[in-house]
């Protein structure tokens, strides 16, 4: 984004396996720290202020915004007929904002449109419940009976012929289920657009935009700090907001005003821009995906080869980003977490709704961090075997 010489990354810090807000690359944090009081422009000239102090309509921030937009479009290979919106409210807000914009696509005169949901875990359940306030929210498929450990085959989905769109969470942060290939709705006889929540694996792998109408995600897992929400929407889906939709959440208004209808989350956009430049230096999406595959394989192999740990997700839909695992002897959970903290391995406690452990290994987690976790897991297992 700028020509600032990259400062040295800080000394080795603990490895942060938090599910979100999550780790940001040390290199990015170091650059943000160096520019905190005085952001330099592309030529290295002093602006005299930090990004948090800038007017969102001033030329300095506009240059940051434009560079961030362009970098994300390049990284994710977003086609020209899609708009990138920088919004606020996170994925939870989008659970309401999406139906307020798209639920009457099939019938603009209808007070309440029909939307189909594929339930794959906690987040898609929340999406379904929230959307029910603004539309008729159908359940097209669910993996609840399997404990959210599998994915219902697309061929089994019960899609309503009047549905305005189909909602799918493509990576469930809590249950650790990931959709590795987007469904082709047209092949299923459905011409409605597919909407995905890709909050927890955005920028970790390529996106097949030919099968999508809209994708949304909070930034706080792979793109930067909490506060920024990215929405990528196809042009033809703009301009269909319900009358009750707040102006700041009307996608067309946001798009027409270059995401500045209201004051955007300026500092979060700036940090996201630094993250995007960091991703480019890692080889872009292709490079980071290769690393993510290696990290996930290392951790899953350690779990599968253990007599103490287990992962309950079907092998064909295991998440590369969020790896839940359980100790078969749960009386050792507290000891495991205490030992992990002592080894500089943080935020491994599983979500309160499912228990156990969870390692979130987003883009910023280096393979050395996963190796350190695997080494500790083996050490902990062996120490228990010696004392039994």
C-alpha cells in the first residue's frame, strides 16, 4: 500500500489459536505500529496524522481505501460484475441485512419472500433464525441429526421453487465443517442465487464466483481486525431492498457511495489493506492455500494417529481453518489447557456449546505454530501414559 520500509517483526510471541478475533501476522502489526502516529503516502511523504485520525473523505484515506479494494479484488479474483462493499456489523448483522436486501427478489410486490437455508452448524442456525424476521425461512437441508459432523449432499436439498436465494455457511467455526466445493444450483434445477457466509475461511482458498450471487464475511478471522465486514455482491442483485431496510444497510446505496454512505471502519480497512499486501507476499491465495493444506494435514494426522485425541467430523468435510478435537479422557482437559498455555499455545479451549478443544489455524498461523501444538499434544499424551 505504501513504500514504507517494513519494520522488523517483534520477537517470538505465543501462538494464538483464537477463533476470532484471531491472530494477525506479526509483520502486519509491526508496520501498523510504525505508522500509528504518522501514515506515509505512496511516495513516503509524511501525512502528519495516523489513519485513525484521517477524514474518510480526504485524499489520504481515499488512496488507502482504493488500494485495499483493488488488492482484495485481485487476491480473490473477483469478476468485474461484482461489487465489493466495506460495511459494519459483522456476520451477525448480515444475517438480517441479506434478507432485507434480497428476500423478495422473486416477487418485489411481496411483503415477505421465501429463502432456503442449508443448516450445517451454529452459524447457519443463527442465520436462519434471524432471517425469519424478514422472510419465510425454509430449511432445505440440515446436518443436525449427525451432530453437525457431516454435510448434506446438495442432491438431497429440498429447494423451494419460489426461493429468492439459497443461504449456505461454507465454514462452520464451531463444529469445524467446511464446504470444499460450492454447489451448482443450476445443476439442481434452481436458478436462484447462492449466498454464502465465508467469514471464517475467506482468503484461505479460491472462490468460484460463477456459482455465487453474494458472499459476506467478518474480517476478524483472516482479513484483519473486528469492525469490518466484507460483502461481495453481483451487480444484478443490487436495488431490491425492502422498504424497512435501513439506508446504511441498503446494498445499492452503499455501492453507489463507494462504501462511504456513512463513515466506514477506516482503521480496520487500513489494517485489512496491510493484510492483503502480506498475503500477496505469501504467494497470494494459491500460496496461502498450499500452506493451509499442509497445516491442516499436520494437525489432523496427529489427532488421527493418537489414542488420546479425536476429531468427530467426517473426513471429506473437515475444516482447514477450525479444528475441534476432544480428549477421550476429559478429566485431563484442564491440565491440557494449563500445559498448553505454559508452552505458549493460547486460546485452545473449545466453544462452550460443544466443549473439548479447538485450534483455529487461520492464514496468519505459521506452520511452526501448528508444529509446536502437535509437539505439545504428543508430549502431553506421553506424559499421561507414563503416569497411568
